[in-house]
């Protein structure tokens, strides 16, 4: 849901009216609003970029941990 729709809610439209207008459930509307309703567009883009970078780093860490455990197993068998 676009941020302008959250602003419609702030200006006086009820959540029920907005949900009917845009075809989403009440629960979805409140979940989206709690997640990013108060952010501006640059803040949301920055958050998304940080989340992507964090996911990439977690993947690299998992690979490194697998490499370390594999090397430990191989070294343990050779001695």
C-alpha cells in the first residue's frame, strides 16, 4: 500500500473505508501501517537497503561457518 494511502487515514478516512476502497483486509492495513506507516520514502528505501545488506551478510557468515566446520572435520580425521 502506498504511503499516500496512510496519509488518507491520517487526514480522517477510517481504516474500514480505506480497506474497502483499495481491497485489502483490516488486518493487512494495520500490519502495513505498524511496519512502515510513519516513515518517509527515503527512510523506507534506506531500511530496505539495510535489510538486503543484512541478508547478504548473514548468507556470507553461514557459508564461512560451513567452511570452518568442514575444515575442522577434515583436520580432525587426518591426525
